[in-house]
């Protein structure tokens, strides 16, 4: 029994739709934003400048995740503020929160954890020698120099 004209039309339509769907799926745009994790797996552009474990242009210790400090911590002030400091993870976090609140430091999102781990590893309390811990000053104690 031959399918009538109406049924044949519907079958054609369905075939066309599925072909179209396949074409769209195959030629669809790849996701626009590259995954960060992938970006970071690429060779670091900074490694060429590392001598004796120090990234010369910034003076930062070149251990795991130092590129995050280069990205996030070199825009506003010299790195000697960092390299002269020895803080625990907790106090590094507090310093970052303070800069975010008062100094326009941006959200670090998923870089925050590895960055703080880097700071504590490279400039942590375990390596304390010489410089005292940053004073804890209550919010209300800040004042503007005239
Ligand atoms: C948006 C600007 C900005 C960025 C980016 C920034 N800071 Fe700061 N930071 C400041 C300012 C402003 C001060 C105060 C500078 C001063 O006292 O001369 C400061 C001070 C500091 C101090 C000294 C704090 C103290 O207790 O004396 C440390 C340590 C520090 N920053 C570390 C960092 C680290 C680590 C990063 C990266 C996560 C970073 N900064 C990124 C603005 C910034």
C-alpha cells in the first residue's frame, strides 16, 4: 500500500529537519570562551625570565602559580610590598580582602585559592626571618595623611 501524498510530504519534512539538525550540529560555532584551565596549561610566557628561581622582571619567586601573582599583583604597586612581607594564608587572604575593599583590587575568583597558596608558600610565615608580621590595625584606625 503506497503512502499517500500527505504522508510522503511529512516524511520528507522529517528527513529534511534531521539533515538540517545534523548540519547545524556539525558546523556549529565552537564555544567562544576558551577554558582557563587549558590556557594555563600552555607554556608560561614568564619562564624565560626566571634566573635562580626568581622572575627577574618582577622579583617574584618563581614557584608554582607565580604567574597568578604576575597577573594579579603587579598592576598597582611594586612587588617589594609582597617580597618584603611574610604572612600566613589567612593573613594573605585578609590583605587581599582589604585591597579589594579599599584599593579597588578586583575579584580573583578561582585564581584566589591557588594565588594565596602561592603567596603563603613563597612569602609565608614559615620563612619568617627579619620582618615583623604586618600589624593588625582595626578598620577605624585608618586615617588619611594630610
Ligand atoms: C588595584 C590595585 C592593587 C592591586 C591589583 C594589588 N594591590 Fe596590593 N595594595 C594596593 C594599594 C593601593 C596598597 C597600599 C599601598 C601603600 O601602602 O603604598 C597595597 C598594599 C599591599 C601590601 C601591603 C599591605 C600592608 O599591610 O602594608 C601588600 C602585601 C600587597 N598590597 C600585596 C598585594 C598582592 C599579593 C596583590 C595581588 C593579589 C596585590 N597587592 C594587588 C593596591 C593593589
